[in-house]
C-alpha cells in the first residue's frame, strides 16, 4: 500500500509530516524528490494548508 499525503486543494502544496513535530508544506516536485518517490508511490488526501485555510476563512466571512 502506498503512503498517503495531504495535498492542499487550493495551492497544491503537499504536507510533509515526516519532518518532525510540526508538518511543513512544500510543492509536489520538491516533496517527491526529497523522499525519493515516484508518482505511483503516493496517494493524496484532500485538505487545505494553513495559509489557504486562513485565506479561505477570510474570503468566506460575511461582510457587513
């Protein structure tokens, strides 16, 4: 079974939770090269990175 990584649905960055306590987010080619992965070695779960979550929250707030 291939490992699953979370990929942001807005910016397409990938969560790298193999780097320590707090996950880092990087672009897909960097993530795959860093962990020596091929495209068939990984599956993705949808989600949102912290930056896009913050931006999305701002965009969806109602304005008076």
